[in-house]
C-alpha cells in the first residue's frame, strides 16, 4: 500500500487526537489556547488533504476510507472534551445529536455500499456547510472551555457564547443533512426491501 501525501495528512490528524486530549488537561493557563490550536490545525489538514488529492489526483481507496474516520474521531474527541469541561444539558444534547448522526450516516453509507449505491449518499453542500460551522464552533469552544471552571456569562466571554450558538447551528444542520442523506437513499432502501421480500 502506497502512502500518498493526503493519506499522511489524514494519519497525522488521527495522531493529533491523543495530543488534543493531553493538551486539554495540561495544568497551565495556556492549555485551552493550545488545544484550540491543535484542533484548528487538524481542521486545516482535513481541508488540505482533500485539496491536494483533487489538485494532483492523489486518490486512494485507503485514503477514501480513512479520511471520514479521522474526521469523525477528531470531532467526537473534541465534543467529549468540551462536554466534560462544560457539562450542561444543552452542550450534551448538541454533542449527542452530532455524534449520533455521524454513526447513523456511516451505517447508512455502509448499507448503500453493499447495495452498490454508495454514490447516492455522497456529501452534499449542506454537509459541507455543516462541517465548516462545526469546526469553527469546536475551535472556539476549546479556546473558551477550561476543565474545572465555568465560563463567564455574556458579554464576559463572547467567544464561548458564539461557539455555543454555532454548535447548536451545526447540530441543526447535522440533522438536516442526515435527513437529506436518508431521503436520497430511501428509494434504494425500499427497492432492496422489496427484493428481499420477493426472494
């Protein structure tokens, strides 16, 4: 298996996950800034590996499999850290919606791949917008949330509150994009069910 530059960047993003967790819990005042920087760097590599793959045609089956896995792992890790650092019902709800949708859509894509219809559930524009909003929100929240402390109320910590609202927006976009995937896949799923009953 040949490792292309996009795949190396994807692997680096996976390596950043334990680094993010370690930096988040460092007992220093700058730990939240460092954790936000680590996550922002991971988000940049997510964009960069896709751009390089398209620009220089460096596509690979392994890279296509690994890239969404790395993205979901990094987002889930960031959400878990944020919820632990700021354990409120709303924050937990946004995290549950986002992680739950990722699991559901991954299962849907796997099912569609078995039916030979994987292209039916390809990433749509709403999914791309959701990703951008989500990455910005998580970076802002990692910057603001410090384990063992409670962020100040508006306008004391505007970055936290903006990030919180953006995460809520990302959760709503997550549900809408998930619904869009399901609508796109529904005809193929119904046809497969009909074939199963007929067989």
